[in-house]
C-alpha cells in the first residue's frame, strides 16, 4: 500500500546486478527524475540517444569528481520496462564505485532507493506486465533448471496471461449477447438462437478451463520441484542412494537442509527437471519410540510424494513378480487413493549371483513399476536409474514448451476452479432467471481478472512482490 501511494512522482534507484565484487555492476533508476539524474551524473546537457549504450565519464554532481567511466543507457517512457523514464548505469563492479554512484544518486532531489520488486510493481501499475508475467519474471530470476527456465520465460512473455485474457474476452462477448437478448427479447429481431449460442460458448469455455485445470499440477511441480521420496525397509541402502545421487556434482543444485534426524532433503537437477529428494527412516514395525517416530514421518513423507524411489535389497527379494510385488506393497503408502508413481530400485546388485538377470526378467514380466538394478557400492546401474528417473519426471512435468502454458501457482488454480464453478452454474434453461445467469458470467470473468491482475489485485500485490529482490 505504501508503495502504491508513493509510486507517482518520485524516482527510485537500485543496484540491479548481483552483489559482491564483479566486473560490471548495473544500477538502474525509474521515474521522472531520470533525465536530470543522467544529465548531472554525466555533466552533459542532454542524455544519450534513447536505448543505446553510450560511454560516459560518471561524476559526482556535488563535487564534479569523477567516479568511474561506464556505459549509460537512457530509456524515455513509456517505451521502458516500467513505462516511466528509466536509465541504466553500467559501471565497474568494485564496491567503492558502486557505493559512490549510489550515494551520488541518493543526493539528487526526488530520488530514493527502491524497495524490493518496486520496478516490477511500477511496470504492473503502468500496464507493462500483467500479474502472471510478473510471476513469470520472479520465477525466471529463481529458475535453477532448464525446464524451470523454459516455463518461466514463457509465462513472463505473457502466454499464460494471454490465454486468460482470451477467455475473459469470450465471456465479455457472451455477456453482450445475453444482455442484448434480455433487453430486446420482446423484439423479433433478436432470436431465440442467440441464447443457445451463448450457452454453447459458455459450455465450451467451461470444458477448456476444466482441461487446463486437469494438467496434473505440471506447472506447480516444475516451479516448486518434484518431491521424490526414497523409501524402503531398513538397511537396503536408502541413505547410500541419497549420497550417491548427491555426490554427482553435475546433478547437485544445493543442499536444502539436514532437517530432522530422520528425513534428509536435498535439491537435485535431473536432466533439467528440479527434484527435492528426501531420504526417510527404514519402514518397519518397532517398539523403539524414536524409531517409531521416524517411521511415521517417513509414512507422512510418502503420503505427499510426487514420485517414490522404492529401494529393495536385490539379494533379499524373490526373483519372481509376486514376491517382488509383495515386498513393494510393504513400502508404498497403504491403500492410498491415488498411489504416487514409483521407480523400483533393486540395490546391492553386486551381491547377487547371476548379476541380477533373474530379477530383471521378473521385473519385465509382472505388472511392476519400472525397475533399475543398482549397486550403490560400485556405482553400477546409476546411469540407468537416472534415465528412468528422468523419464518419470518428464511424464509428471511434461515439456514446458509444448501445448498450452501451464498454471504455475495455487492461486491460479483457486480462481480457475471458482471460474469453472460459476460457468457450470450458468443455465438459462427455459424460464430461468437470465439476470442471475448473466451474474454468473460476470463472476467467472472477475475470477479470470483476479489472476491477471486486471481486477482488484491490490490485496495480493504485497504477497507477489514479497519474494522479489531489490533492483527488480
Ligand atoms: P538404509 O538403512 O536403507 O539407509 O541403508 P544404508 O544406506 O545405511 O546401507 C546399509 C548397509 O548396506 C551399509 O553397510 C552399506 O554400506 C551397505 N550397502 C548399501 N548399498 C550397498 C550396495 O550396493 N552393495 C553392498 N554390498 N552394500 C551396500
Ligand atoms: Zn538410512
């Protein structure tokens, strides 16, 4: 709220590049004071030509002392990121240069440091980005894997927003026809047929929204990481598997936390897909209260898994489908309504007599999940397991560039479900109250507008911009 009221009139500035010593630092500013700021920092009567980089000596306006030689870009509004006058100073990344320039900017009248996300917020208020594009921009800055980057870029470029905008326009058109019918239904020139055309359009839209919602949370999985849980009986090599995966430097993004004593989590990048991998306590009945707590946390994890890596000891399971299925059944969540997809890991393959040939045959034969023979001890079979895992992730998350864009946030889903429900309530059967039916269409359109921010978004702006960094 504070930002909105202050948005007009003042000029904000911030360091937009990363912090710490670096070759080049980018400082940017937005607002009506930009032209004067460029003039006084470069000591020239005019800013450089719009949208080109110009090499300039940058000086402290108060003392005329040179601070650096760098590139200056001038973006007169409204053709700028925020829609206001903007400028960028590309200076050397040394801390003294950066703080010298920032202090010089801060002493100019009408300029102040930007709040986190304030540039993007101004772009939103000036109609440069809708809310889904703002969210895409935030995701792009956070993106750690290739698939995340693809999805975020698509959303930032407005694909998701345009989809919802198109739906909204469909509703506006349907409403116009319906209202015309209500106003002129006495008149023969407006025919009954109009009513059935509107009903057909509404029904088609309801189906399209439904299909969009039934995407298996693809976009959300990709955005937040797929929760992969390692589970199995004690001592089969679950922790060894986690360590093996973690030791592949190419696969690691960052350790999340060594959370509880029994659940260890880390973030991995598997073939471009983000994974949050957790290791759990071995599943078995036990009298030890501490272990029992570990087991119940493991079960809790399993309930929320998007994908399970079920580990069994290849030397301890029968090499036939029935027995394997039974051993697997003890690992997966009991009678879950929709069991999560699973990859079977037959570990300690180095201890199996025939190199696991009999097991492989059994896995191929019975209705078992895809399986990989592995030895955590020798590393043999790891490449095969990673490939299996990647294929499962691809199935779960889909190709972020294919088909229509995915919804990526739970708030999208919330409004879309409300939109669909309103469309389902639209039923201008003979004798129905047409005014009430029209109200449902308006309601549905309002929910779409809430997603893109075209309707009453003030209350969620703080939540959306909270995660942005200063300078964005
Ligand atoms: P967890 O209880 O399921 O987490 O199992 P651990 O990862 O702690 O491993 C249990 C024991 O099995 C340890 O002694 C490991 O060294 C051993 N182990 C794990 N993986 C393998 C393997 O592939 N081959 C062999 N021979 N031993 C393994
Ligand atoms: Zn363990």
